C-alpha cells in the first residue's frame, strides 16, 4: 500500500462525523487541562479511559491522542501569561514567554507558541507516516548506558541555558537531583531522606515543586518587591506577530522540531528534555544570546515546537513496536487492550485503518488546535487586565486545587507552599529555578539507568565509554561544559549579560 | 408523639413495600446498594481492564452496579488498605493480586493478607521465560545448561525486587537450580524493550505482554511455567513438558475486608463466580488476552497460602523481608 492510499484510508477513518467530534473533544479537553495548572494529560486520560469502553477503537485512540497533544498547546498559555508551567515540558516556555508578556507582547508570545506547535505537529505527523518503523528501531539501539549519557546531556543543557553564574546553575541542578532522591529506593525498597514522613515515601512530585518555585514564588516576590501593591503587566501592545516575527520563528521551530522528535523517541522525559535542549541549542546558535531570558521570540518558538514534536514522536515506538516510552503511551496501550487490540511489532500491518486513522487525526487535530487557540488569545490576554487583588488569590486557589487533585494529598499542597518560599528565596539570591526542576525530573532517571548500566556491566564503569552512543554523547556534554566553563567565555557571558541591549 | 405517629406509620408502610419488592428479587436483600470495587492499580493496565470486565458482568448478576474505583499508589498498598478498612458489610470489595503477598513483607505499612477475606479467583496466569529469536538458547534446557556453566552471568530483565517479574526469576533460580544476573526495570514494558535492544538476554514476565513479539518472530518464548500451554502461544511447551517441574505465575483474586457475614460472603462468591463462568464473559476476557480460571473462596485462599509459602523463603534470602518476619 502506497503512502497516498494509506493517507486516503486514514482520512476516511478520521473524517467520519463521530471521529471528528471525538478529535475535537479531545483537543478541547487537552487545551483546557493544559491551561489549568496541575491537572495533566496523564490524569485526564486515566479518567477518560473507562469511557472509551463504549467508543470504537479508532475513536478512543483519536480522542486520547487529542488530549495529549492538546495539553502541549494549552500548557504554554499559563506559562506565558502567569509564569505557571502547566506541564513539565512548558517550564522553559516560562523563561522568555512570561518576559514577553511583561513587555506587552503576550498576544505575540501566545501566537508564536501556537504556530510553532503547529509546524512541529504537522512535520512530526508526516515523519510518523513516512518512517515510523525504522525510527522505532533507532530507539532500540539505546541501552541504559546510553540513556545515562542522554540524561547528562540534558542536565548540561540546563546549565548552559541559565543566565549568570555557572556555579549557581550547577548548584541548582544538584539540589534538584537531591530532591529527586527523596522517596523509595528503586533497587532496595529502602526509604531515603523521608524523615519518617509517610507522604515523602513516594517522593516529591514535579507539580507541587514547579507550582511552588514558579507560580507561588512569582506572586510572593511580586508582592514583596512592590510593598504589597503587586505589579500590573504593561498593556497589551499587539495581539499578532508581525511578518518579521513570523519569519524569525520559522527556523527555531524547525530546529526545535528536530530536537524534540529525536528526544521523543526515547523513553522518559521526552518533551521535557527536548524543550530544554532546543532552548539551549537556540541560545548557543544565537548571535545575541543575552536576549534569552529577556523575552526572546526564539526562546518561545523552539521549546514549544520541541515539546509538541516530542509528544507526537513518542507515538512512534508505541505504534510500531508496542513499546510505551512514557506512562501516557502505556495508557494508550491500555485503551487498545480494552478493545482487544494487541499492540506489537505487527500493529501497523494488522491494523492499517487504526494506524493511519490516528495519523490523519493528528493532522486534523493540530489544525483544529490552532483554529481553537488563535481566537482564544484575545480572551486569554484579558486575564492580564484582571487586578492583582483578584488575580493573585485566584491563581493561588487554582494552584492548590491543581496540586491537590494529582493524588488527593494535602501534603502536596504543603510541599507547594514550602517551595513557594524556597523560590522566593532563590530569586533573592539570584539562583534560577528552572535547573532545579530539570534536576528533579532527570535525577531519578539518571540514577536508575546509571545503576542498571553498572548492573549490566558487572560494576565496570568502562561501559559508558565502550558503547559508541554513550561515549559520543558524553563527549558532547563534556565539550559543552568545558566551553561554558572556560574563563574567557564566562567573562564574555557576563559582559554581554550586563551590557544594556 | 401524636405528630410523629403518621410519619412512622408511613415509614413502616414504605419498609413493608420495599421488603415485598426485595422478596420479589431473586438475589434477596443483599446487595441493597451499589458495590464499590477498589482497584489498587491505575486505569489502563491489565489488572484494571480485567477487573472492569468482571465488574460489568457481575453488575448484571447482582442487579446492582459494581463500580470500579481506582486507588493506586505505594505499590498497591493504598488501595488494599481501603479494602481492608472498609465496613465488612459486603458492599466494598477489591482486587488482590499476587503482588500483595510480597508487599506485606516489603512494606511495614502494607496490610497483611490476614486482614482480608478472599472471595473469588479471576485467573492464575503462568509466567514465562523469554529470549530474543537470535539467541543461542533454543529451549529451556539450553538456557539451564548455559546458566549452570557460568553462574550469574546471563542477564535477566525483571522488575524491582519484590515485583512480579523479580519473583518469577527468583523462583526459577530456585526451582531450576541456576543463578542469573537480575537487572531491574520499571515494569514489564521497559523489560521487553531491554530484551529487544539486547541489553539483557532473557526476561521473566507473563505471556500476554510478549505474545505479539513471539508471533512476529522477534522474541522466542522458551517455556511457560503453568499447568498447560497458554492459548496466546500454543506452540510453546510448558516447563513440565521440557522436563522441569516448576509452576510459577501470578494471579488476580477478588477480596473484601475480614469479618463479612457468611450469607453475604456466599452471595458475593456466587455472583462473581456466575459472572466469570458465563461464556460471553470468557470470550471477552480471552479476546483481551486474559486467562480466566474462576474459583471460589476456598480456591482463592489456598492460592494465597501456597504463594506465601513459596515466596517467603525467597524474599528472606534476598533481604527483602522488612516486616512481619516469621519466627
């Protein structure tokens, strides 16, 4: 079957009225939960799963997929407007997106986020259609030692992307990694750093820490620095990007798509590492890296493209090999099992209508999302006009509800409050919060893979240099770190940073 | 007094009416409200899907909805606690899988199986030993010979200590007299990925998770450690057929809190058993890869005990008994 016939088959499945409706419902719901802090696609898809008992298999997959990539669109909205990352993957979007909003370019930032997500979504869908099986085999070339190298590269990327002191960035990452160690040891079942507190046995969650460090801390430091009056962002200047801005977003989006799709293929943290790496890459490539963190357009376009590309690329190993690279994809496999469809290496051959139907729905869904999100921008930016005395309490309440809803745990709300204070303090001593989150997300994965790689090699660390992928990536990380640490580069970084633009 | 009289009369009349109605129903007075079915694992996994099928079929038998409520966390022990601490009136039940046997020793906060009352058995799923198609091991015997020749060198992918796949390989080690290098992964799917990528040479998991790869010729199931061959891979001989007497697997049972009235326990057992014995239910479960071997209170309890006796020495040996140490 040629690609053309396949796509026609896919469109015939995706364009039935009920499947179009489900696709729209999924995208709408995904946008909504992406906008709401705390409630993520995982919880939403889990809640929807019992409903899919009563849908057709194609309808169920189309709707659930819509929730997932829809959340990637919605997650950037609060990140830009309120500096509240809705998802782990939109932490990076906060950095420049919120700065843009403060400068009166909230509309432009939101439009850039939506358009770069669209570019990434469409390109990745084409990639899945053309090369899913062979790309999935690439994912199989990675073993534990290689993941260690990927994760180290991710952490180095987090160091490179931060402003100011290199030492402070490294310290922030290490604090994040330490936070990730809290909880039950995977290999022995021992409790670590829990101080005998039951809520810490399952570890410190990403959402409470992220909401504390970003959302709550932002409010606290805002009130602190204005003697309790709160700041009102400047009035929105423009809603739509100019022609020049549209041109400027193209290449960062394309590069973000490539980086994101590559990381999306690999298990664990795909969209998050993808977004961080894409941002670091743009900063490295930029002629004026000092603009990053101060409202650079590329700083929104690249990570937004990357997280959407990664979200969609994670379907590749799931569809072509039956391997779920994330908990979300494991849920998709559950949705197939409900309907008695066994995912596996023969899925595409055995279920062409389902595979191509899902692919076609992704194209349609991405278009729907942009059509849905662009008009909404007009409404979203109105949020900025809400006086802080109404806005701040509402944000805090939403944060509390969102955090509580993850596992119905009041302890999580307390953790969020503690990190709100920590975030305010970090701002005071000029340590950035993003690397802490990166350490928290990647640390546990790093530990797990590191210990496993050593278990495989019988305790010999040479395994990290013997495997070509691992050795290559470690070399890249080392080079990046050395480049960042070289005193002359450092001096240059600082002078550029302090120079007025 | 006078004022309340008409009210109580009304209640009496209403109660009589309901009693009549209830008598008309074949199931009797129990259950008189929906049954809450606690699922200690998240939605979408094999346990969740299998128990939702059971709940759907059982709703028809009980004449009241059986509502599945997911209470995941802490390796299943949060949901199990909710079952154990529920009022023992028969209106709260839940799934107890074989993992609960290990959990009571691994985790001091987990409930002991003795806090629970078994009701019915859903299925006893055999484990299997799987390798890549290009592996030098063509049969279980070749694996055993190689493992004996070089103890501790063959890398087996399993889940974390105390998990299902970990207990499978530990029991294989003991029953087949071998030693392997146990490499831990975060579940069945990552272990399958590791086997496909060649990081490990064998994995020890349940048949449904690898049947598709076996059919596609990417992985080879060396043997199934059950009483008979698995319907998803009928070409694979059992361990016993290959001369190794090892029965290892996992199971899912339905249980409630301790101390339910005998008649309600009987009604629950009958309802669930009738539901699982229906042809239509069997077919639906089979189409989703589940092996259904229904049993009642006695069979479930027996399974709990045998598994406990089989597993305890292994957990003790691996240093995993952290609570409820037996004297």
